[in-house]
């Protein structure tokens, strides 16, 4: 038997209650407005011309060891190199996530992996989102290329470990027995990314005194991701009621695992950066940060929290919401 969510006329082999095409006003409006709101369709100033070598490439205030004596005692050139590596890491992680998690999840939907998710406006919006994501990959790659050229250093992203969130997704997928489990894992990690990445990008987009190329890149990317988060959130709300109890439990657990992985400060990357820059005492500094509980990079989960609240499943998510920001509503850009 095919292990997909195979549909019949009324109910699929895994117990889905089959609905008609997704007829969602948010998705309809986002699909219709793509040509005037998407970054790839806009004629903005070339962000690559905005590079200012005098400014740091990444906000120092969101570095987990920014106030540690080892870091503050470093000469300016080493601190600058660490911040450049931090931005190269952000670019690389974004490229990897969009390539190996987000676009594959959209592709699963378009190929009919989830029989409750179909319809003309939905499919058009996902195709548009995939174009957006491919453009984001290109923008982040070009920004890293410009940084290398202008800084006169290699800063090769392939020297970095794979992103923690991507490694977590891969490990869980490899352990999954059923095809539907692997599909739901990819959807959960993609949904969490799309509903959370905007808050991460905002940390750079609203930073003062930071490389204008990177600030503008983050602002443009975030603008698109607000829309993608809206689409992903609506799809989750459509799909969840169609799942069996077992599948619902699995999906909620996958969302929780994705949430923890996505929010974490990736100390494997920081360890590599300490080696690249040659920071004496860098390993001890990072251990101090871990011991102090500085493990979370992102603390704004308003979008995902709202979607789960609308599904009335917050009590089924094993996550400490009290320690994070969950106020406000999921922003829709229409």
C-alpha cells in the first residue's frame, strides 16, 4: 500500500475526513497581491551596493557572549571577524533551511501528499512562495559573496557545521517508520520556520549601527515571510482537523521538537567560529554561557502560539510558553 495520505471519495486510508478545495480568504488575497508585495517583484535599490566596511555585519547585542569578559577583551579585529562569521552563519542557515525544509514541504503539498490541502488559490500561493524562497536563497548567498569580497577574507560557510534545526529534522526523519510521519515532520519544521523566522530576521532588520546591506536584506526577507507565515498557519488549521488522533499527536510533537530546535542558540556553530577566529578561552566562554542558561536565541513565538490557540491545542504542546513572548496577533500583509 502506498504510504502517502491516500484519498478516496469520502475518507482516506489513514482516517482523514475529506473536505473540498481550500477556500481561504487570506490565501486568496495573498495569491492575488503577490505581484505587488513580493520582494522578487519589486524594483528596490540593489542591496549589494549598500555594503559599508566600517560597520559590523551582525548585531553584537544578540550574541550570547556579548558581555563576557573574554569577548569584551578581544581586539576589535577579532570581534569584527566573529560578527562577520555570525552573519555568514545566518545566511548559510537560511539557505539550507529554505532549500531542505521549506520548499520541500511546499512541494509535498503541491504533489498531493496531504489530500485535504488543494485548490487553485492555494496551489498558486505555494508556487509563489517557492519562487520567493528561491530568491531569498540567492539574496543571502550573494550577500555572503559580497561580504567575502569586501572583507578580503574567505569566510567559507561550508566550514560551518550543518544548522542545528536541519540536523534535528534530518535525524527525526531518518528514524520515522512511516511515510506519513516523514511528511508531517517536514511540514511541522517548515511551518515552525515560516512562523518564526520573521522574528529572527527582525533582530537584524531593526538593529542600530549594523551593516546596511544585512539590515536591508533582513527587512526584505522578513516582509515576505510574514506572508508565508500566514499561508503556513492557515494550512495547519485546515489540515489538523482531518488527521487521525495518532497523526494529530505526532504532528503536535513534531511542532514542539521543531520549536525547540529552531529557537536554540547553535553552540556548535559558535564553537567553530571560535576556532576560525582563534579566540583563546573561547570554549570556556561558551561553556559559561551554556551554564548561565543562554541557550535560546529567539523568544518571540506569537505566530505559532496564535495558530495553536485557534486550534485549541496549546495544552497538548509540551513547551514553556511563560518564558517567551506570545502577545500580539499573527501579522497578515494583504
